[in-house]
C-alpha cells in the first residue's frame, strides 16, 4: 500500500480520513497545517498527498508551489495530490502547471469516494 500524508486543518475530517485510509492498509500521517505538513514531507516521504486548499497558514496555490519546489530542489518526481476544496475548480487561482497531477475533490465528499480515487491513482 501507499504512504499518504493528509494536510487538513479540520480535525474531524483529518481523523476520519486517517482512519479510513489506515483501514485500507495505507501508512498515514496527518498534519493540521501547511508548515508542519511540509516538514513531514521530508521525513515521511509520502507517495500521495491529500491537501485542504484553504489552511490557516497557507493558501492552496502558495502551498502547492512550496510542494513543487520541495520536489524540484531534491530532483524528485512530484507525487499525486488530492486537493480538497469547497471552491469550484474554475475559482481556484492555480496556473495550468498544477493541473497535471492534481485531483480535485469538492467538499463535502464521501470518504468512500476518496478511497476509490486513491485506489485508481495507485493502479
């Protein structure tokens, strides 16, 4: 299974996702904010990132840029990112370079739908 890092400020969502994905056999780490999430990326080396677009310390586009630079500085391929958002994809302020490996999941969402998306990404 995969190493999955969840960066989500809403504790209930973060915990439910961690439990659901853990039950699927994934190795899951969580973070309540972008700063801690970036630190965990280095030590945990996730294969998939589940990211809330609006965090208390980062806007989604800013954090996505930091994540891309994280991988670029280390000459590593980027990982798939599942972006959780209450905004419509057209409302997001992202450049086209972000759309290649980013999967958008609108809030509210069903946990099983996210589990199925991760299965699809891994297959």
